């Protein structure tokens, strides 16, 4: 529980430490999300609901009228096929062509574009536009009521395409160099070698600049095909939902209405073509049957007039009726056989099979209907692909091969059915021959009359039937309607469905907050410097004698002075503090503030009416004299080398009541001078003369001079600087203190930011004085 509480505390400390960065990053992401949400155009949506009326035919029933089935057409496509048809380029392109979707108009309102549809203050009529200018942005700037500036800029040099061309990865084209900038009047023909257009003013232009661009039909199709969705409301229902998303609600309604109109018109046109094919077929059959009927009627009438015979005997009538029935079946069989032969010939010789009637085949073999339906689908698909690709395209080659295979299967299946029909025809002809033999036993006149009566009866029956079906087909052709019914026109709401601006801003805020927290912890994780006393206490067991805040202004100066007073007070809690009057101050590396700490500590101790002497023993890089503003011509180096006396090198700073011994000239052998006996004598003399002797030593992590001087001191203060001293340096100092147990060490944390925990005063005094008993044990 304690560990968890400490971890939670560290989390909050890290957050508070980087609170400015967290707030700033969160603000930037929130503002960025807000700007993105503002600039993103509104997206509206609506849908229309269509019902597809299915044709439920009893093709396989015993009561089915074979002639009606033979003459009626069937699309053979289900709901899934109709969905694909509605999404095909054939339907969509015709729908788009009815509307003016090729030219887009925009007004520039500050940072946001306003799109026009049918309400643009000007209209552009393109008579010619070069391919490379397709979808390029023209800029129109009104000059006055009658004139404007037309500009076409070069592509940006910072675009990916321009960069690739600059690197010679892609070659330059005319589109990279062509630009245009001229003044014109409205309704004037603007003609160049690359474009020709007229701009007509509709009403006043109130914005400073406008944009327009022109797309070809293929680009329009590509733009909207992904936005249109056609789906089945449920698997068991033949009801479709056609929806569209776009930036303009009026354009959505127009596009959906145009799609519905085009789809229904195509359906009606296809049915009309099928009805026409049916009428043509009936007319051909009627012409043939009419000739036979006239011949049969003439022959029968002539025979009766010649032979004065009114009626047949009972046996003859019965045999004639049975024979007429079988002959009628034979004629039906011949008709179906003709349909199969025509279908076979049609499949083999025609490339456009979309209007082909196949329902009669369902009576013979459903497999033929399935294959023909597949053939029609693949043929329609091929026609669609040919709009975009050449015949050599892999997809078109694949579809063409599939069409050839389906045709082969249809021909094989038809041949099998033709063989079956021929067998049935042979059987009927055998039966008819038996009845012919029976009738041949009748007297010659009755036999002839029976034959003529049968022929006339069969021809009359077929002729009447064809006349009836022709009338029905003619009525059907004149009253053809689509099988599609519009159930719901769809209403476009004034509220856009996209973008969700509040959600975008909220996501931006949450994302910014999470990333800022992540940034704070990553930065803290990779931070290899100490920042406060807690960091130091985790890395070292050396007691902290003082925490000095950063010097920032007069208010901070009071805190700095109080921090040095705290160090002076903490010296009273040292074991044998009456004898602890030699203090060495060092650091791990240069730049941590040891010299400044030395001078300030000396000054603050001197204010307590103590005699203090400060020695600048950094014989490699002197700087203490600068803090006291005294010369550094002679000093400790000249004393140790016997050139000057102690009195000569001693500088008394009356303002601070501190005696200072500077380095003097920097010697070539500083370590040897410090190890000399004269150095020991100097320290003994100073200890007897002053209450406190303070050494400013070189950094302990760089040279060995500091370790020599530490052995002369009663206590050694190791100065570390917040946000500067590396954590591994603090660990090295801790290891140093443990290796030299005979020496007393203390830490001074310098440069702590105000607001951090730098603890001075009574809480700090007693905390450090009594809270480090383990360190002072055995010392």
C-alpha cells in the first residue's frame, strides 16, 4: 500500500512538474481539432426507397400456356442483379449527364470555401478544355461589375508530384509550366490553345475571389460512385435503399431522382424492346399460318362442293378428332423446336443478348434459362468495362473468355434438348401414322374429307391463338410501366451528418491531454539530471545541508540568503561541531555553482561575527576573486612556491568581513603544491587564526586535487545543481562518501526552481540534523 501511494504521488508530481507543457500541448491539439472541424465541409445524406415488383410466373405448371411463355420476355435477374445494375456506370453516367455536375463553383470566405450548386453568381460554358487542365483550379477575382481577372496558377513546387520531378524521378510536362493571368469582361469569349470558355454573370459577386474547375465525365463518375450506396433492406424483401453523401443537400436530391428516373426509363425501354421482338415473332408466325389456313379452307370448300358430302360417319368423326389432337400436339412441338433452333442461332450470331427472350426455354430445361441469364449478365458487364478499358485489358479478356464458355454450354444444352424433342416428334408421328391407317380404311371420300377437316381445324386453332396473343402483346407494349416503385423520396435534413464538430474537438482535447501526459512521462523517463531533493535522496544517503533556489529577482534573493543561513545553522548539528571549522566545497563537474556557493557561504558565516578565510584552491581554473572583486596577481601558488608571505597574499574584503586567498598565477604542477608540507602548515596556521577555513576545490569528478584537500577538511560539501547534475554523478558522489568513511560529507542542492521542494528553516534543520543518524554512525 505504501509503495502504491508513493508511485501515485510520483505520478502527480510529474504531472505538476510539466503542467505548463501539458496545458500547452492540450491547448494546441484542441485548437487544431477546432480549426480542422471548422474548415471541414458539411456532409449531408439522404436516401430513397424503391420496391422491385417480382414476376411470379408458373412456367413449369401443367396449365402454362406454352405460346405465351414462348413469346413473353424475362430478365432473369434477381434483386442482387438489380443492385449491380443500379450501381453500374451505364445507369450512373446517364444520370449524371442529365445534371450539371462537371463544373464546380466555390467562393473564398476568409479561411473557408463556400460551394455553389445551381446558385452560383456566374456560370462557365466550356467549349474546349485540354486534358491536362482537367480538374485544375481557375481563380476568378472580380474587378468591377463588368470585368474580372482570371488566373490559373502553376502546380505547387511543394507537392509530391513537383518534388518527384525536381529529383528527375518524373519528367516535366506542359501542365508544370502553363499558367494564365489576364483581365476579361463577362460574356466574352476567352480562347487560348489549351482552353476556350465564356463566363456569364448571373448576379452580383460579393466575395473577393472565386474558384471553379471542370471535370470530365469519368472524373464525375469516379467522384460520386463511392458515395452512392445501394443495399437491400432485408434478405426476404425486394426493397432497395439508395443513399448518397455529399456536401450539398440539393445536389443529393437531384442525383438520387436522376438515378431513379434513369433506372426506370431503362427498364421500360428494355421491356418495350422485348414486346417488339414478341410482336415481330408473332407476325412471322401469323403470315405462315395464314397462308396454310387459306389453302386448307379452299381445299375443304372445294372438296365439299365437288362431292356434295355434308358430314362424316360417327367412327370417322371420332378418329378425326383424335388425329386432330395429336397433330395439334405435333405443331406445338414443332413451335418449341423452332424456338430452340432460333435461340441457338441467336446465341451463336449475336453479340448483344440483353433483349433476348428466354422464358419459353424454361418449359424445356431450366438450365438453359440459368445459362442465358448468366450470359446476359456477363455481356452487360463487358459493355460496362469497354467504356473504361480496351479489349486487351486482363479483366475484359477474362470476361470475354467466360462469355465464350457460357455460349458453348448453352449450345450443348440446346442440342441435348433438340435431340429430346426430335424423339418426341418421332413418337407423335408414329401415333399419327397409326390413325392414318385407321382412317385409310374409310371410304375414299370420307378419308379425304377427314384429312382436309383436320388440316383446317389445326390451322384455324393456331391462327386464332396467334391473333389473340398479338392483341395482348400490342396492349402490353402500349402500356409498359417499370417494375420499380418509389416508396420514399427521402428528405435532406438541414443538420449535416458529418463532421461531428463537437466530437472532433473533444477527441482533439483528449488526444492532446493523453499525448501531453505521455510526453511528460517520456521526458521524465529520459531525464538523467536531478531536479529536487527527492531525486537526490533516492540516489544518495549523503545528508542534504542546504537547498538553494534559483536567483531570480529581489524576492528570490531573500530566499537564497535564507537558504545559506539554513546551511550555517545545520553546521551546528555536526558531531564535534566545535572543531568542525575547516570546510571543503567541491562538485562533480564544473558549472554546478561550487565557487558561488563558497563565496556566499563565507559571507553568511561572517555575518554571524565569525572570522572566515576563503582559499581558492582550484589551481587549474580560478574564479573566486571575481565574486569578491579583488585582484589575482599573487596568491596561494606564489606562497606555496616561497615567493610571497601569507600576509602578502591575504586579501581582506571589508564589505563582507571575509579574508580571501586567491590562486595567483596558475602553476604547472598544482597537485604537487597541494601535496606539499607547506600546504599543511598553511592550513594549520589558518585554523588557529580563523573560526572557519573554507576551501574552494576543483571538481572531484575531474581531477585528484579535490580528494587531497577533502582529507584536510572537517566536512566536505558536495554541490550539485538541479537540472544540470546527472544522476550517475550523484551516485558516484555517494560511492565516494562510502569509500572515505573517515571523512564527513554533505550535499548542497543548488539552482532549485522556486515552487519546488527546497526545504529550509526549522523543518529542514531538524530533518537533516536528526534524520541521517545512519550516515553519522561510526564516523
